[in-house]
C-alpha cells in the first residue's frame, strides 16, 4: 500500500529519508543518548535537548521519538514531558501504554499521575558513566 501526500513525507522524514543531513544527524544523536537511559530512570525532552547542546530543541527531540525507527529496542518510553507527565501521544489508541511500561521498570508515580522526578530523573555521570581511572602512583620501595 502506498502512502501519499503529507503522511508519506512524515514517514520518510521520521526514517531520515529526505531529511536535512543536520536533522538526520541530530536524530541519530537523540537515539544514541536515549538508548543510554537506564531502566527505572526517565529524562525529559528538554533535558535530552540540553544534553545535546540544543536547549531550545525539545520539540525536535519529540519528533525524533515519534519517528523512532528502532521500535521497542529504543526505550522511548523513558522520555517524558517537563513536569513528569507521560506523553499523551506515546502510542496512538493506548494512552496508558507509557505509564504501564514505566511502572514495570519500577518508576513511581505521584498522586496527580506525574512521575516522581526527584526519585527517577536520569542524571548521567559527567564522564559518560565509565569508572574513573586516575594516574597510577608508583609505590615507593620499602626499606
């Protein structure tokens, strides 16, 4: 079945086909960063944008998540709105899908339905999470 018009352009754009090289590159960087979010943690669209050096690109991060070409292998459900709300458009026809996926990972929700961001917001290590290895200090010979 062939998709025509605006739907075809959106589909191609989501896959990176016909997208500007800098947009495709930005989407690839978004996917690489989102893939690092560990189970039980969440990040906001704005947080992802800031971490990529584009603080005003939260909406573009949302477009990348919506056009995710990796399916369930990409933990898009771990990216939420600024106040800790789940995305209303996470899965068309199933508005509670994102919440279910997060609950399975142990993410706790407040009484008003938002995620407890104090407990679950992802704060990556500044050095990429790798163990710090300082310079080896030579031992002094014992006398």
